[in-house]
C-alpha cells in the first residue's frame, strides 16, 4: 500500500518537473534582476 502511494508521488513530481522544464514558458520563472543585459537598463543601446 505505501509502495503504491510512493510510486504515485514520485510520478507526479517527475511529470510536474518535465511540464515545468518543457511546456511552461521560461518568462514565468525569470526575473529581471538576474539579467543585467536586459533592454532599458544601463543604456545598452538595444532600442
């Protein structure tokens, strides 16, 4: 019984990880603080 529950928990975690890695856009998880070369900061001349 406990083995089945653990298998389903591990399966759910792995499917969630794969969905986050490949299906969800990266813009949801990135922050502007981590990207110092973003347009509009430090006069990068990209406009």
